[in-house]
């Protein structure tokens, strides 16, 4: 059963507050307070959706109460009441954050309309807040996972550039997370309340792309039965993300260049010039500079895009991030699929770390989802890893000259080799090695004793010895 909205009526005059209560209690859950202090006590005990408060009261007056109520997290929407019809007081209440005001004697029809509108406004505000919280959880900077030096540099640049007007070019191989970076820049910027509009350029023909970006007028071409806004226009006040910008044709490149230079354009088939305040973030997995040299991409547009460049390293160049990502995806997909997956074994993690991941984070994410869904037990093991990743088919060498764990003669050998490699890569720092392996420092210490290894002998020429 849907609960009734809760309304708090604050008035030092008994007849006034009880009269309002009689008018509202049929549709709302009404509580009464005879002073500002009593109202604050009630608000401290439980939340309300709306507060109706008299302005003139002894002790804590209505405007002071309004100020204190609006400082409460998830505060009610506030409507002020005055018997004097003072324009100055009403204006001051609105300046301080009141939704609206009513003059006494109260017109009950006006009261009913205003209360409904105020509650609808509150509901819309809550929905927007929930949407933004969901977007923050999905696209916030904290959702881009990595502790490697390359990713820390990416994070630093995102923070620096986010609140500027600068055009950003995000470079990286397919699957590295370029759109996540674009979202994070938008979420951290002053434009975060505005729209984020993505366009995947490679998925559209040149004709369709031009219409998508700039819109069209009715009759501009066959099938254009009505006027349509383009993505630049829809992103006004927010961010436009052009993915795979290296795929656009020369004619569209010219039009994009003009928007970047003048912040204006015309719809396809139109004459009216449209001004926009749209921030552009572009992404590519191609070498735009080489494309300029080959005449495939305009040099002037290249330099317009090449203002701030963020290069996301491929996963094979930041292997220390693989355990972090793997554990993140295990938790995510175990929850999504209601599976009780506790952990992943060291030898399975070693296989994941050794693999080159040509599809980058996207490939790892898909592999982890498959592993979680098809897992045979509560812990992911080597046999849960897809065959091509664990080395049974199509395994590409890493080229690092380290022990090939896929060729290990036993699970123990694989685990021992993986520990040795982690220690070497972290200069025998056990804390960092344990983090890379996805295990605790205590577990690493136990494993070293179990395999008769000494951490201070795992660097150098690789001839580790047992003690």
C-alpha cells in the first residue's frame, strides 16, 4: 500500500493549525507543531515531505525555522504562511529557499493546488537525485579501476581537465574504457547536471551521421518528415561524446571544426544558425596524427581536438591492475547472478595475469562474467577459465621471459611461479606483491614458507633457491 505524503503544519495559533489539518488529513498524514522548536524536534525524529509554517511566531520565527529546515539532509519542501500579505517577507522566504507562500485567511482550493504541485516537485527532485546517484555509481571516477602508474596519470588528468571548457581527446585500444573516462570527466564537471550525449560514429553512414549530429529540417531529404534536433543541440549545456571520431568523413569533419571554432551550426536543409554551449569529448583507437599525414583526417580539426589528450594504456601494459579488476567483476557478477563466489585461486589469477587480453578490460569483464555464471564451486579455479585464456588454445606468449604458467607441471608449480614473478615485479615488496596477487600479506607469507622461498632471493638472474 502506498504511504500518504507526510505534512508538518507549524503555527502558534491553535485554530489555524487545526483548521489546516482538517483540510489536509483526508489525503495526507498530518502532524502539528505549535512552535519552531517543536517542529525541529519532530523533524529530528522522522522525515516529512512538506512543511507548512507560519512566518510570525514567538521564539523561532518562520524564516529562521525555514533556514534550519533547509539545512537538514533530504529536507521537506516548504510553504510559508503569512497573515499580513507582506511582499517583502514573501520575497525573503523565496530567496531563502521556500517553494511558495500563502496569505491568511487561507484559500483552501489554492492550498490544495499548491500542496500537490510542491509534492510533485519534491518527487521529481528525488527522482533526479536517484538518477544522478545511479550515474555516479556507474560512471564515477571510482568505477575506473587501476592502481598502475599509467592509470594514476589518467586519473590525475581527468581531475585536472574535468571542470574546464577544453576539448578532450581520449586515445586507447578497443575495450580500454574510453567512454567510462568521458563519463567521468562529465560527472566531475560543472556540466554534470546537463546531458551526456554519446555518438558512436563508426555505426553510422556519413549521411546519417551528419543528420544525427546537426539535426535536419522537414523535407531536407527523402524520409525527413519532420524537424529533428541533432546531438550537438541535445547536448547544449552538457557534453557530447564522439566515439571513434577517426571514422568520420571529410565533409562532417569540416562541420565539426566549425562548431568547435564558432559554437554554432545549421541543421541539414536549414538556414537558421543555432548557437550551442556544448563541450566535446572525442575518442579514437586510431593514430590520428598518422591519418593526418596520409590525408585521411583534417589537420586543422586534429589540432582542435588535440588540446588535452588522455591515453589509456592497454591491459597488457598494466598487469598489476588485473587482480583488482578481476575481483571487482567477481563481486559484481556474483551479485547480479545471485551466485556465492568467495574468491579466485592464485593459479587462476596467475593465468589471468599472464594472458595478453587483446580485447582489454571489455574482454576481461566478459570472461569474468562467464566464469562466475558457469563456476562449479564457491571459488573460481583454473578449470573455470575459458580454454583460450588459460593456454589450451590460441594462447599468445607475453614476451616477458617469465615462467609460462600454462606449461606448469602442477597447480603447485603454477602458484609458486606466480609468486616468484610478483615478487620480482615489485622488488620484493611483499605488501605490493600480495596486492597484485589478490591475496593478503599473511597468506603470501604462509605461501613463501610452504614453498620454501625467501622473498629477498627472487630478483636478479631468476635462479631462486629453496631454503
